[in-house]
C-alpha cells in the first residue's frame, strides 16, 4: 500500500508507470476535473485495474469537467471527449439555452436522462442527511466586528478618493483591485502596503505605526488596528 500526495506522485510517476496497481483511491478527487492537468495526466498513465474518486466537494454544473471525472474512473465508457460532446454536452447545453426551442429542450432532457442512467451504476451520492442523526446540532453565530479607528479613517479616505468616485460613476476600469484592497483593509491594515496602496493615507497613521520597510522580522501584530483582531483577542 502506498499513501502519497498528488504532488509527490507526479515526481515519481515514471518509476510507478509500469507497476501493476490493483486499486487507486483518489481523495479530494475534484482535483481531477481538468483532464489536461499534470495531475490527471500522471494518474491516468498508471497501470491501474480499478479507480475510485472520493470528493466532498459538489461537482459543478460543467459537463467538460464531469466528463473528465467519469472518463478517469471508467476509461472509454463514453468514448472520446469529442464523442461525448456531440452526443451529450451540445444537446444538453442547447436545451438549457434561453433561446432554445421546445424541441431543443426535449432533446436536452432526454440526453440528461440517458446520461444519468449510464452513470448511476458507478456513482454513489451521499448527502448530509445520512450523518445528521449522528452529529450534535450545529449552531452558527454571525458576529459583526466594527472597524477600529485606524481602519475607519483609512476606509473613509479610500472611498472618498478620486479613483473610487470614478468607479462608482462607471468610468473606472479596475473594480477588482479596489475590492481586493478593501478586503485586506477590513481584515488588518498591515496587509496593505501603506502608504503606496492608499495615496495620502500618511495623515491617518497612528503614532505607533511602523511602515513595512522599517519592520523587523519579529514585529508584533497590533491587534488594536483591526476590529476583527480585537474581537479575536478578547
């Protein structure tokens, strides 16, 4: 028995390629949804009699990824990638298209039903209902953490900047950059590269603020800069 990570197996796949393997169990099997990835190619080259994929991650609504997983555990069962696409993927996608005809929808539904009949014998689905009677009741608490004073000053400075005003008027071109900065700021200001990330933010620096380029390796995290950290610290 060999227990190995995907990364390590890729390193030694040449040594294992000619070794007969009775059973291959792939945990976190959703990592094999890309049929062109290095991991998929490495595993697919092994001389394996039986393959099993285990995954707690729901398979997304992507028929190309679905085919990769199906063809890995059951090679040649659906033919080639192009054959699967012509027989199932294209009709199903046409049937789901808002511009599709009633005939397209009926053909798509028939293809879905046929595909389900083919895969059901070798796919086992388990929902959380099976475990619920064995587990204690789960409670989720949502805690609102207000911004610390330093965070709040930086936040107000940022949303009043010319770049953000352009974005709100639909004239800016980098909304994801702004979202990324806000995500970092709302966790802890030290995640930002100040002052270069927020131009003009120097006027809001607390007296005990240490710029990134002047920090030592063993510098302590100042929890009072972050509302989340203050809650966590308490």
